[in-house]
């Protein structure tokens, strides 16, 4: 047998080995493309839902100690329910954490309870395996970006959105999970047409949004006057501003931040608060006998003037404290000895 013949045989065996290895890769869990069952579009949530966000490649912690990093999220293609999370790079080479071991996921760190049964041996080849940087494509094959996070609703553990990054866009964006039709070894296929893919909602974690809003309020000198609550990219602002123009400026400022989906305002202007107190006092038969002046600034109320007796002064203070928004009351109303006679 010539050397050429031997070389051809060796090369043929090498090609056959590659083909067999490729077939085995397709047959092992996560190797074959997984089709998703049709799903009704998710209803838009008007209120906070407490969405959880798993960062692929992010740290997983148990009681504040790093257990490993998130390698993949396992999803049932029939129900779209998260069944577990694969970890790597920790004390063990690889392990699968069940969904009920997840305490919280804030888009940065995956928090786990201490003690669970490793489900690595139970990993099912019928589950979709979502990994970091998988390519996410639209219905026309156009690349939307790379997979970065998996969002799910914690009570039922059903995935709600995928977060993609790139695809020619400057911000991360949300892909609704009901638009996912297939997950393969290296890509996620959606049925999003080009017209819809260009209008995907921007994404930012609640932590990031709180920080950006706080920085902008600080620049306006309003960090102490306004409280910020962010839930699922929906922002609620409560507090005090000088006048209506401040309300409009704050609203515009917050809406301009990428990732803010909605802004709910519960802001009271100084004039509104002062007028509400005047109205409350004017409607009361006892307090209305006084002659007062009311000013307000960031929830601090100053009341000056004259009253016929101490009972009227106390009544004014009581009524003021009952008005929503009055945080601190400076009651400087004095009793005038001839007030009753001239009233």
C-alpha cells in the first residue's frame, strides 16, 4: 500500500470523525434546534409585575458568596417556563440549579438560596438552552442583536422577554417571548418582521434607571424633594416641586432616559400645597375665624397670622397636618388680645 493511499484513508477517517462528532453535537441536549409552541401575545402590564432579569454570564451568589457564573437558562418550549439555570466556573465544573432555588435576579446578580438538589443529570434534551451572545434574528433572517438577558415573571417562572444588544442599535432592547419560534445551538429565531423589529422597546435594569434618574435630579437640586421608585422600567415620582413648569421639566427629563417605559407623576407644587391648606382652613368653622398667610416649600409649610385664641391656633395646625403633602408644619400664628373684638 502506497503512502498516498494511506494518507487518503487517514484523511477519510478524519472527515468521518468530524461528521460523527457533528451528529453527536446535534443529538446532545441543546445541540438541536428546539421549536416553540404558539403562544398568545402577553397582555401589557399597566402596573408593576416584579419582573426578574437573569444576566447571562453574570455572577450567581449564595448568601453573598459567588457560586459561579450563569452559563445558560433552560426553558420549556411548550410552556416557556424557566426550569433551571446552568452554572459554571464555580466550585463545581458544572451544575444545574432548579428554578425554585432562585431568590432574585436583578439583571446583574442571580441570588440563590442555600441548598438545592443539582439537576445536571436530569437536564432534558427537549429544553431550549439560552446562552450569552447567541444571535437573535427576525423573520427575514435579519440579525437583531446578541442575547444578553432572560426576563421572567417570578410567580409562574414564565419567560416574558429576551434582551438583545447590538444589531446596529445603541441601546439594549426587549424581544417579547411570544415572538420566539425556535432556539438552536447558536441562534434564537423570532417571527418579528423588519417593521416591528425596528420598534423594539429599549431595556435598562431598574437599578440603572434609578441611578440615572438620581443623577439628573441631583443636577437640578431636587434629589431630596423627589422620591423615585422604579419597577419593570416603569418610573413613579413622588414629592414636591416649585411650580407647574418644574413638573413638566422633570417629566421630560425622566422620559428622555433610554429604557424608561412609563412615568407616573405624583408631584405636588408649592402653590398647590399652600392652596390646599388654605382651602382646608377656610372650610372649618373654628379655623376660618383666623387671619393667616400660608407658604410652602418642598413639603415644609409656614403659617403666620393672628387668631382669637389658642384653640383656633391648635385647630389650624391639626387641619394642616391632615393635608396630603404637608411634611413639616411651622405654625407661627399668634393670639391677638383684641382679635376677637375686631373679627
